């Protein structure tokens, strides 16, 4: 008999807190529907009181998604809880996730308070949330550094107050696996009424321990895990969904089962990476480009004779299908649509027609169109609402030549041109853009990355621009790396020039 492990996905809340990874509501709905298809049990859709955008996303995801529980985050503050309840009004099954810091660091320095007062606030927040929804999850922030005896008091009290789930976050990613496992074991053994609620893990990856800690939490009694796709999240990220799903699928002897349809992992992983402009490191477990690539001759020979000699996971089990049809300039709309569907993207006929036009243009420049290209094309019209657009760009550069760029920007329908020289073509083009925009902007980060391989590959550019004391993120992808750099710069500018 297996024990059911509930998968709580927080890609759209903790994952989305990463600077530069923000999604609009339409994109969040797309991810939420893909997570539903993947089989997650709970979707944390946002922190409604934090912004009108987050509030609206929780409302719209609640309408769009049918069977997973929709969860909204709050602090242990009445106003937060009211707003979350309001945002959840369309959820078929809604959950309020409230909580407070329980470690001495939080109690003394964040709240200037004491343990008894925090305990009272925890009970009050739980009881208040219970007035709006039956399903209330309580988080003990920084539980990883909270004294176990006090943590047990809080957990017991909130369960008594009606919490259905209690979350034990290792907020700072400080714990070692044996410590975190022991913490969960301690709670399972010392909290009266612990079986009236589900204990949840929520591990951050600051020491690279998030997955190991989560596994230890589960082996010691936790039955919900809080995870994100590709392990994205603040700082070093959260526990990654795909790792937990595949660990318990590969280790059936542990008797833990999830509802994840693992063959959808690859598609959802790519979709999240593409929509959030967050590249996946090539050696990332399960979903990295190299996760199943055998380069050494000995390994290749072994895999060809018997896959299991060197592979513990069949790539097909996570949705990687090497025999998938390669898209080229001769592929029709149906093939493109099929590929997009495998990647979890369902487009209207009108949007598909537009994406297909762009696809044909790209296929003229690039022989094989891969999944990243297709996802990039599907998300391309994110610039359609931009006030400032690149109309044209012309550069002259070469060895022994001064680089010169001419740029024309379309600003709310009016055209502005400028030319500049610089230290290389990107520098020249950026200078020309600055001459038109007339603001003091500084590029703080500039990352150029080829998605796959080949000199005709699409290059992705991430840029962080500082303006007036704030940071703005820009992104673009183009086979022309200079154009991608200028487009990423303009994407960032659009975030502050309204
Ligand atoms: O890491 C953390 O403690 C959190 C809580 C807000 C649940 O994300
Ligand atoms: Zn967190």
C-alpha cells in the first residue's frame, strides 16, 4: 500500500517572486492550466494583497482551473486574509495560506515581540481565516531555524484552531537533511492532534539541500511538498517539482505516490522556462538539456546495448521524445499546433496563424526549429503592447572598423531616428537608442545565451537596466544577436517609460 503525497506547486507565487520572472495574468493562466494537466494537487496562485495584478491572477486562475485546490498567500493580518478570501471567491476549492515567523530572528528582529504574542497571533489568524474557508494552511516562517519545542507548540495550537495543513518552511535553506527530517519526526511525535492535519515541507535551496531536505521531510511523515517547476524561486530557488516526482517514482520501495503525470514534465518545464525567460541550466536533473545526453563512448555503447546500464529514467517517462517530428520550413500548421500542444500551449486559430507566419520566417533563417524556438515564437507578441518598439536597426562593424549603428524607434506611432558609433555593434546600437530616449539608464547585467547549438541558433538576451534607483528586466530572443540585445534593452525601457 502506497501513501499519497500531495504536490503543492508554488511556481506562480514563490517562483514568480524572482526578479525578472514576472508573468502577466494570461501567462499565469497558461501555466496554471498546464499544472492542472500535470496533476498537481494545489496551485499557489499568488499573494492577493501584494498588488492588484496578484489579486486579479488569483481570481482568474480560480475561474480557469477545475480540480486543483487554489491557494492564496497572506500574512497573519486580517486585511490580507479578507483580500485573499475575496480573490478566492470563484475557486471551486479555495485555501488560505496564512502564517508568521516563528524563529527567534523573526520574533525579535522582525516583530520586536515574544513567543507568547506570536503564538496568539498565529491562533487568531487561523481562526479568522477559518471564517472564510474550510481549508486553512498555516506556515511557520523560518521553521528551519525555529526551536523544535516552540515550533511544536505553534503547530499544535494552529491545528486546534482549525488549520488543515501546517507548513514547516526552511525559509533560508539552512537545514541539513538529517536535521530537517528530525524536525518533522519531532513534530509527528510531539504534537497532540498532528494527524488531524497534513504536515507540509517548503524547502529553499541556498545550500543545495532543498530536494534532499524535502525527501527527508516526507520520509519522516510530511505528506505535502511545496515545490516549483525547474526549482525556480527566490535566491537559489525552491525544491523542484520534477525531482520530487521522479525520486518517488524511481524509488517505489519507499511507498510514496504522487498524482503527477510525469510524461508532461518536460513540456511544462519548457513552458515555464520560456514564459519566465529563465534558462534551465544544462545539467539540471530531469529537465536539463544534458540530463539524458551520453557523450562518453563507454556510456553510449552501454546505453545502446541496454538503456538501464547508464540511465535510471527512461526519457519518455518525463516526456522527452527523441523521435518527435522535427519542424522545418516545410512543416504545416498542424505539425506546429501538435508540437505546441505537447509543450502545453493551446492557441486560438487566430494566434496560431500569427505564430505560424513568424515560424515560417524563422524557418527561412534556421534549418531545424526546436522546442525552445517554438515556445519563443508562441510568446513573441508579449511586445505587442509596448509603447516603444524597434522599427529598424542597421549596424556596420568588423575587425579594424569602428562600429556604427542607425536605429529607428517607433514611440506610440511616431518615428525617431539616431545614429551612433561605439565599442562594438551592441554598444553603438544601445548608444543610439539612448540618444532617442534621453534618460540616464545604466545596463547592470547583460547575458547572451544560445539556446541550442549551431551558428543559426536563436540567441536569448537577458538585460537588467538601472533607472532612477530601480532595476528593470528586459528580454528578447532573435537569430540576430545584436537585434536581440537592442530589443531586450527596449523591453526593459518599456517597463518604466509609460
Ligand atoms: O519560504 C517561506 O517561508 C515562504 C512562506 C511565505 C511560505 O515562502
Ligand atoms: Zn518560500
